[in-house]
C-alpha cells in the first residue's frame, strides 16, 4: 500500500485516473512495483506486484485481468490444500483481501453461493473480471455482490451509479456448515452475512470449553456459543447487542 502522503510527484500526462494501473518508483526513479491508483483515497496506490515479482512472473505484469485470474486460482488451491470445502465445512473465506494480495476484495463461500465484498474502487471497476474468475469454481452457482458503501465513499466512488448496478441476492437465507455445526446465514446481514474469517477461533473455543461456563457477548449468529456447547461447556449464554441510533 502506498499512502498519499508518501507520493512526491506523479509523472506522466494526462495524470492517471482512479483504477488505472501505475508504476511506483523510489526517489531515484528506480521501479518498486505496480498497482492501482486512486486520485482521492488516502490509499493512493494499492500495490499488486513488486518489481522482482514482475521480473520473475511477467505473465501478470501490468495486467490486472491476468493477475486476478492467477491470484484467485492460487487462493482456491490454498483452500483445497487446507481441506476446504469438506464434508464438515462448506462456509469459508476464499479471498481475504491483503492476505491473498488483493487489497479491498473479500470472497466468502457459503455452499454454492459466493459473496463478494467490495471496499475499493478498483474492485468495482473489475467487477465483471472478478465474477468471471469466481464463476469458474465448480461448486459456485450464484454470486452475491456486496459493496461497502461507506468505504467506497472514501474511495471517491460515484454512489449514484453504484446503486443502479446493485442487485438483490439470489437467496436471502442459506444453510451452511462449519466444523460440523449448521448455521442459517442471512445474505443481507453484517459484512458478507457470516464472519467466515473466525472459523479457526470458533473451533479453538470448542477445544477449551469442556466443563466451563461461557458468556458470548455480541454473539451475532452464535458461532462461539455453539462451538462452546459442542466442546462440552456446562452453561452457555449468547448475548445479542442491539443498538438504536437517534438523530
């Protein structure tokens, strides 16, 4: 990530527009890498490849479509190596933003549904390419696109055009399984509908709950509570906190 305050100057005319591919260099104009530019965000450039990576793998160099295909394929193979999906788990995070080197993009899998969470202008620009890559995954039959409106405001995105492209989810509720526990996920709920990145933490709770009393504050879909019960907890309370905001 290159912050706007770290940019000394922009070379080239006309200047780049939000979502354009740009080269990043140091003060002596030695290339550092390339990424996606944003003219208004504090994240001036989201780096996609460092210079040494581009030299080793020129197939993806300065080509966002090919990079997306490669990174999503790598993420898919990594999850397969971790045993995902499995008989006991069909809800998991396929793409974890910076963790899979696609800053601003999250893809959660719920059975045959992929929920894409967009929090960067470049993700909206390459929406069709992302959907094309996700659609190639054999298990996926539906894609639900969720744009983080407040974060995209900070990216300078024209929200009026965004609202026109938003479509309702193919389903509102979907049943999934994680670590052998069944959940009903609301595809219109918080984030992608389920905190899929907490799978290992929920499983850890099941390993330390035997004989314990457990209080799960702000439990949302009750993932930690249910894992505590599965782990042998004697008493479990799951508390949902509802806040009402008034002007």
